[in-house]
C-alpha cells in the first residue's frame, strides 16, 4: 500500500488541485507552500525570494541576494572547502524537509523533486500530471486570472524552468515516464477521475 503521494505537474494541468483533493479524500496532510516557509527557516533565505525564484533560481541571482549575508546553511561546503551555491543550499533544506514529512507518515507532497528525493522508499506513489496546451491555458486563465496570451507564455516559461531545475538536481529528465509510477492526462480524464485513480492505486497492495 502506498501511503505517500508525490505530485509532479505541468503548469495549468491542475496538479495542485488534484493533490489537494487526494489529500482531502484520504484525510492526510498536504504539503506545497509549507515547503517554501520551512526551507526559508532552515536555509535562512527569505521565503519571498524562494517563492519568486522557486524552480528557477540562478546562482547569480542568489549570489547578488546573498552578498555580505550569512545564511543558516552556510556551513555546507564543497570538497574544496568553499560554501555550496545557495541554489544547492535551498535544495538541501527542501530535501531534508521532504524526508521529514515522509518519515512522519502519510501525506501528499507537490513538486520540489519529491519523487526523486523519496525514490528509495517503497511506500511512495510517484504521479506526473499533464495536459494538452489548450486545456492548460484554459485552466490558467480560470485559476490564475491570466489572459490567454500571458498563460501561453507562462506555461512555456514554466516548462523550461521546471525541466532545468529537475535536471540540475536529479540528472534526469522532468516528465520522463521512467521517473514516475503513473502519468495522468488531466485534460482527458478530468480532475475527479484523476483523484479516483490515484486513490485506488494507493489502496492496492
């Protein structure tokens, strides 16, 4: 039986909504924004900067942010004795938090490479939610109040940044079927059916 569900998703696919509905149906904790707040506390990097740069943090951005500043994870060093890049420090903080969530019990975790971080556990169901472009645009317009033009450009930007972030820290390809237990097209199945499928898979031995 799978007690931990990781949700990776394309922007506009409704993965976050699906994850919330699964957590509600199973009556288990749901973690998304909490990761940003706790990573901020652990790393010392302000949460607003983590949120703005989530999955698109560049070394130069964080270097400029951190000039003259000492962060909580500054003790982490490379083999050369140099401090780790802040990108890595933030990832290490999120990795520790995700493992703590999983160790605490059943939960749904959205994004942040949780599928990879928990890859060695046999109680994790790794889900990737995707959809066709027009459905993603439609959902983004409705959910985030974007114009269709803005939604299209944001989706393209998000796909590129999530793929780069995932590859940077996992050396694998974001969205590759080999990294997940199931890929669900929310545009084809609908959110409620995706929830039912995930719930049913979690109940299987």
